[in-house]
C-alpha cells in the first residue's frame, strides 16, 4: 500500500530544489537584508493577514483599513526588491496550485463520475 505521506514529504523536498523556490529564497534574503524593504514587506504581510482573518470570520474591513492598504500597496509597488520577491511568490503559487490540482484529481474524477 502506498504511503501518501512519504510521497508528500518527497514533493516537499523536490519543491525545495526547484528554480522557483531557490529564486524565492534568494529574493527573500535580498528583502530581509534591506531594513527599509524588510519592514515594508512585514507591514504589507501583516495587513494581508489581517484582511484574510477578517474575511474568514465575516468581519467588515473599514474604509480606513482599505485606504491604508492601498497607500501601503503603492509604496510597496515602488520597491524593486519587494516586487521581485512578489514575482517569485507568484511563480511558487502557480506551482502549488498545479500540485493541488494534481492531488485533487482523483476526488474530482470520482465526483464527476458519480454525477454522470
């Protein structure tokens, strides 16, 4: 019998060896080494997490919070180091989404077959 956890652990190791992960790791080092970029990025992440928590719990996001996030996004977007990091994050997100589709394929096929 196949141990899916062993497979998942192998995928984790393989993911660490991808060019996308290596680039992400390097971009994160560059941002972290720059105190201004590092602080901006941490603040931006904090706002993102706060918005996600509020959405998950059904809380309203105030106009003031939206305005603050928009202003911070403008500042963050002007930082080349953070932009490079965010581009690397997006590449990793594509890979993770692709992996999720592959992992969920048996369940999706099962339900599609049951509907027919």
